[in-house]
C-alpha cells in the first residue's frame, strides 16, 4: 500500500511540474500551421513554419487570421502553436469549431476556402468561418485544370491569372514531398498554360500545386 501511495504521489508531482512548466512559458505569438495552409518558397509543405495570427487585444488571449485553406487529400490538416515552436501546440478532431488540447490530433479541413480563423490561447477554443465577402483581384479564382487527368507522359496545367505575375508549378506526393517542379515563369493576364512532364513518376495519386505571388491552388492528379 505504501509503495502504491509513493508511486501515485510521484506521478501527480510529475503532472503538476509539467503543467507549471507550460504555464510559465510566455506566449508571445500564436500561429496556424499545417498542410492546408498556404505554401511559400521556404514553407514548401505547410508544416515548415507557422502562419502568424493577430492578437485582437493587446495582452489578451484571442487571436485571429484570414487565409486560404486547401482540402485535398494530404493537404488538409492544421494545428495551432505558440512561439513558432512545438513546445506548446493545440489540436483536436472537431471542425469547424472545438477546443484544442496540447499535442492533440491535427484538425482536418473538409472544404477548401478562405476562412476567418479564431483561437483562444487560454482555453484552446477555436472556430473556422468561411469568408463570403466580394472578391478582389487577390481573391481571383485561378481555375486551375489538368488535361488529361488521369495522365501518362505529359499533362497540361491550365489556369487563369487576374494580373501579370510569376507562376510556378510543382508536383507533391501524398505526404507533401516535392517530386517534380518547374522553374517559375513570368506571365500576363488571362488564360495560361504550362506543360508538365511525368516521366519517371510511379503510377499513383499526386497533388499538382500552382503558386503565384499571392495565391496557391492544389488539385489532384492521377498518373497511370
């Protein structure tokens, strides 16, 4: 009985110590991170860096951000974390709202869209709301399409641009690794096209990602 009491005491002491250590960590920033978030040249998987959220009140616990989220298989998960590190992070299984917990599961985004995301770093409560405001040039739909799809040998990547910009195309496998990439090209307004060679890629399902200066769109490709 004494041995059991000692073990229980040590266990609860450990939990208390871990809780105090977390509570004493100063949260200076909160961000959203994951494969559903926008990609950049230095954040090629979405998991390499957090997209910063804005504190709504100085010194408060409420944070918000508006951003485009994808929902393609392999590119549809997010979490919240503090200080652009994994020491403090929140996840949960619920969508579009829920309460994140430390080291919880990735939050799955079922529908792509532009979302207003709210998060409270004290309670872990979060919500995702689709933004339905009128489109601006930055919200212009790229309307990317692949032809043919399924494909073998080559595939045409067709899309529309609202303004002159640099466009780059790459192919990701379902774990987010880049397996093929075209050099960025400067293109004008209107319908555009790039040819993507598929030689050397094993048959299966991939994600083709189109990225411009301010937009990212991903769609599924079946290689035969």
